């Protein structure tokens, strides 16, 4: 009976160690994959979301200013045509 318990203890310890090794391998694989993806993305010159949003806001502001300037120019041209 003691021999059986010892065998079960040994098997249990072996399985626990195997699970620990598997967890370590999983973490190592995830880290390696994350590093590869980061390098791949960096090589593609992709922008971050923050950079994209900043440029988007600048474009919206520029369009608004252009519309205001066009309206002002149209008004000036109309006034000139009325005078002349």
C-alpha cells in the first residue's frame, strides 16, 4: 500500500512538473510571437491610433477653415461684381 502511494506521489509530482514546463513553454511562445508581430508591424510603418486621430482632427479643422475662407471669398467676389 505504501508503495502504491509512493508511485502515485511520484506520478503526481511528474505531472505537476510537466504542467509547469508546458506553462513556461506557452509563455515563451507567446512572448516570441508578440515580439515577431511587433517587429512586423514596425517594418510596415503603420501609425498608432493616437497619431491617426490627431491627423484626422487636423484634416477636419482644415476643411472647416477652407469652407469658411471659400464663403468669404465668394462674398468678396459677389461684392466686387455688384460694384463693377
